[in-house]
C-alpha cells in the first residue's frame, strides 16, 4: 500500500512549479484561484520571485501549499493516477494543510487563507531574534529528553520536530538554546542552528495558536477522503470535528513525524510518494526505515517515471 506525503516549510525554492505552470492549464487555473483568494499575486512570487521573496513565513506557507496541490492535481487529473491503493495521506507541519486540501477535507481557497494567516501569526508571536530552532544530530528522542531535563534551564527549550532517528529539532528562546547548544558541545553532541524566522512548535507559539483558533472555527472542514495522519497524535484523524482542534494544537506541539512514518509502515505502507518542492521527507522516511520505497515528485518526469 502507498502513502502520499507533503513537505513543510524549508522546502521552497524560486521557480518551483514553473515547469508545471508552463505545461498544464489546470495549474494556471489553480494559481489564478490562489491569487484571487489571497488578493495578491502569489503566483508571480512563486514563478518569478527570488528565494529571498519566498522566505517570509506568510508567503512561504501558501506558496508551498499551492505548489504541492498543483503537482498533486496534475498527477491525479492529467495522469489519471489511481488513488485507490493510497491508504494514508500526511504532511509535515504546514504540509498537513496540503494533505487536507488534497484529500478534499478543506477547499484550496480556505487552505491558502488559513496558512497565510498562520504564517503571519507565527511570525508575530515572538519578536524577531528572540526565538531560535536547533537541530540535534545523533541522539534518539529519549536520550535528548534526558539531557534537556538534566540541563538547568530557566527559559524554553522543547522538542519541536521528531523528524527521524538521529535528527531532532529543538525550539525555544534564543538565550536558552545557545546555552543548551554549548552544553551539548561539552557532552560531545552535534547541533546546528536553523535559519528560521521564529521558534515554531513550542509553547512560545501559544499566542499564535489562540488567534489561529478564531480562523479555524470559521472554516468548514469535511472528513478527508484518504485517512489523514495527524502531526500531533501520529495517528489517523477519526472525525472531521477533531481536525480544528488538532490544527490548533499543532502550532505549539511537537511534530511527531518519525512516529507517523512508523505508524504507516506498521500498517502495511511500503511505498511513500512525496509531492511538492524538495525531497526532505523522502530522506527522513529512508532514515526511519531503509526497506521502504520512497519517490519524490518535483517535476513532470518524476510523474512519468512513477
């Protein structure tokens, strides 16, 4: 059985989707719908903008969502891809919104409006330069948890993303993460600060989540037509009524990606198809289990070779 997965923030690059936009009317139409929904030309930024233009969180999030959905739509409608063998659908952080749009749980327009607001709120939750994210290599989550507990911290230092064995991302206030990074050096452990604009997926994002709740409440969600794996629980979403609460919690909760991948593998998934810019998730899946198949669809040839 197969699972379709969608990437999150950090996968964007200038010109992504331009090959699809140049070859398929369906993609031009999707981009037009996006520009109309957001009241600005997102398509121009995606096709002609620079990496710098795409860096702003409020632009990055809708840009990745619409690119992922456009590629998914080409796969499904232009290449008549058979989705009947797709048991699960999932996305990493922002990618969960792409999964919701692809599984007809959320309209494209509503999805874009939500992630545009989500980007603005997450950016505004912590003053620039006061938060940080730190990637820690070579430790499993229990070992890292013990080190965090042992470390005498006064600020926020939390596990934000459990991505794969040996790759865990921490989030919190900069001062505390700098101190913890130095503590890891003493413990002979590797860590590297990420070039991000805010400390995502930790309790510092609570104010953003509270405001996001208002937008989520006003949005209509349906049951996904493919079982969706939630970042917050690493389990399938049972009812459409749970989706709003899970998306609210997702903003300040750990992204349980490694557990999500393991859950899918333990439930007969042996083939993961990543749809959208970049190949980050395919790499994380392989690090979690190198026996399963992974494919990334970033260009037309990738669909032809599927």
